[in-house]
C-alpha cells in the first residue's frame, strides 16, 4: 500500500501532465486562430492585374471583391469559433495551473 506522500507525488505528477496537455491545447488553438487572421489579412490585399483594360480591370476587381467578401464572412465565422475555443482552452489551462500549484504546495519536498 502506498503512503499518502507517494500518492500526493503521483497526484502532483498527474497535475503536471494535465497542465502540459492543456497548455499544448491552448497553443494549438491560438495557432489556428492566427492562421485564420492571416487568411483574412491576405484577402485585404487587392490583386493588381497589369495589362488589362480599365473596364476589364474594374470587372476583375468587382468579381474578386464579391468573392473576397463572401470568403471574409466565412473566415470571420471561423475566427469567432476559434476565439471561443481559445477562451475555453485558456480557462482549462488556468484551472490546470491552479491544480498544479496546489499540488506543489501540499506535496512534501523531496
């Protein structure tokens, strides 16, 4: 049978593993969020077509602008979903950090 000290040490180790996993989840969510932001920024850069007549360039711009607006709306929805997931992951990471801090305090020092 293990002693209370050994069980607390195992609990401390598990709390550390959970914290590491939650921080990894948070990092992945933030990276996904940043990737979407970069896609939105890329849509804001209007492509320039050299050599087109003014009317053809205007038509190309209008076609691109319509497509970009729809794509931007889709990406903004994805960004909102990723932001919500990021906030959830952040809350879980905070909770895991708190649990790790408590187990660090109550575990006997080696």
